[in-house]
């Protein structure tokens, strides 16, 4: 069995999370060229800010979340419903976003369950998980789970 690197596990988990978020955003922003453009610009701005040390380094998934939040904050700050019909549109968009959030949450829950099974394969118990005290330790466990899943997937192929 190849050597498992914690960094590979974390990277794989981040990539999975990134793909889920990206799919949700693509669905939510489908046909909304303004939001799509703002998202691209927000990602570019965050990358520059990160490179200049203005923001802490981020994972791809974290950057996508931050960029989407910036877009929605910008839209909310610069949009005021003028008529009742626009308010209904905003309500509809909120319901649609809620639905996508539920789908993303369900997918993340499935990934979490898979990660839990992978950790059981590695011999990690619930008691071990209760001892996790820091975010760093939590990330390490996530990386371990992702690596185990990748190895199991590679063995199946």
C-alpha cells in the first residue's frame, strides 16, 4: 500500500468540497452573468490579496466560499427591490439558494459519512475523535480519511 501523506488527504478533501461548492454556485448563478462576472472578479481580488499577505492563505474551497460571500454581500448592498414583483423574485432566489444549500449539505453529509467509514478502516474510534482539540488535528483527520478513500478507490480500479 503506498505511503499515505496527510497533505494528500487534505488536498483531496478540499478538492471534493471545492467541486461541491462550484457545482452549487454554477447552478445558482446559471444565467446570471452579473453574479458570474462578480465571482470571477472576487476570486481574482482574493488571490491578489492573498499573494500580498492582506488575507490569510486559503484553500480553493475557502476562497470560493469567500468570493461567493463577497458577491452576495455586494449584490445585497447595491440592490433594492423597487416593486412587489422584484421582492417576489428575491424571495424565489432565496428559496432556490436554500434548496441548493440543502443539496450541498446533503452531499457534504454523504462525504462526511464516507470519511467516517474511512477513519474506521484506519482503526480510529469515536473516542479518538472526541480527543480532537484543534482545527489542525481535525484537518489532519480529514486528510487521512481522504487519502484512505483515494487508496480504496484506486484499489477498486
